[in-house]
């Protein structure tokens, strides 16, 4: 995999101010960051930064903003207030894409959901933006097969896929499923969000559960600043939940992710499959973790980069072994051809 763009995702540093986030990404060796909509809003209102201030710091540290993530309110026929804000943030910071989450998507027919995907892509296209859709296993878009079908049916060239490894794993996805999708579909993947997790969701202690609930409340409160508190309550109440373990999965995804290499997700195999199909996504570190949140931003970013580099080294070794095996197979066939040619020459003499 030749992608050189390494992204420090917003969820890995959920509570960090703008300048501190850019500094942490730069010092750890990342090329880019993503932002939550309320990160942009906080920078403008609480931190009193102008767009020019933010742009200057990004240029100074050679850090790009690659996406604003997530858009939660996108099901209406018309552009929502949250949508307007996310377009403003992406345009101001020259981000090429927005990320769309089905977290609060209501239960819709396949036709209605396809039309909804079509409409949001059309609205984003007017701002010159790509729309990266992701799945959540407990929602109306529970797996990547469903998502790829929706995107194909929408017919929108600016529709792409955010591949979150945890959601893929918890949706029951397997590497073989990716291989069956084929190159044309896989090249829709614009970015991959890397993390790890245990084979099964681990039960939380009462203390961990309290912390997880407080974290979810804090995230909800911050999200309400970009959506509006009443609107957030309204769309949350209408959101479809298709699994009994939804609360467990939500807490795990937002509080208990592990660094790559610490869990059971076949990350190297996933990356190798994408590489084999000439898919070159941005490599993002998306590690929502209460443990990581306790660390200073620069230290957390460094831990994330170290884990990413170890994963890249493992992938490189895997690809080298694959190449060596291919060369050995070619060499094995060569002597018989040479021998056959020599015999023919001998007989003709």
C-alpha cells in the first residue's frame, strides 16, 4: 500500500483545542487531521480563532484537514442546519469531503434510503465535496455490502466509503467478503479508519460503565451545539436500532477501542486485500478510547503513530513474503523449460 497520507482522526483526540490538535498531529508525524463539526465551531466561538488563523496554523505545520466528520442530520429533503455548518467548515478549511453517519437514520425502505443518499450527494456536490458514507452495525446501514449497494444505486460520482475496521468486524464482515466485492467496488473506499478490538465485546465494570455513559453524554452535548438540542433529541428518537446489543456496541465503539495490534481484527489482511485491488485509501487512526483520552495530546498522538508504523511494517513484510512466493513459483517452472529446450537441441544434433 503506497498511500503516504496518515490521518489523526478526530475521535482519537475528541476533547482537544484546535492549535493543540494540529501541534500533536505535526509532532507525531501525521500528514492530516479530521475534525468534528463542533471542533470547528469551538475554534470559532470559544477559542476565538478566525478561519485565517486556522488556515495559517495548518500551513505552518503542513497539516491538511481531510474531512469533517460526522454529518448526523441528513435525512430531510432539504439541507439541515447541521449540514450547512459542515459545508461551511469543509469549505473554510479546504477539506475535500464530509463523512456521513447513519447513527440516527430512521427506518426507511431501500428506495427511500437510496433517494436520501442521492439527495445529500447532490447537495454536497454544489460545494465541490465528496461524501464518505460509513456503516454502524446496529443501524439501517448495518454492513458494507448494504452500503456499496446503496452507493451504486444512487449513481453519484461523489459518493465514497469510509471503511471503519471496528464496524466492519462487528458487522460480521470477513476478509473474504472484501475480496468478493472486486476492484471497482473497493476503489470506492476513500479512507480507512484503523483501530483494534477484542474478539467479543468485553463487559464493563460499573466504574467503566459510568465513565462510558458520561462520555456519551458529553459527546451528545457537544453534538447538540452543531445540530441544536431539540433537533438532536428529535432525530435520536426516530433513529432505527436493529440489534439488541446496540448499547453495548455503541459504548465499545465510542469508548473502548484498542490500538492496532492489541486485538483480533485482521488488519494486515484487510490492508493487503485493499492493496491487491489497487485501493489506496487515506490511513486514519480512529481510536476512541477513554484510556487514550487521559494522556496529553502529543503523547496520545505519538502512541497512535507508533502503532500505525508497526502495522505498516507488518503489511510490508507480508507483501514481501507474497512477492517472494510468487517469484519462487516462477523459478520452479523455469528448469523444466530449460531442460526441455536442451533435450530438443541435443536430439536435433
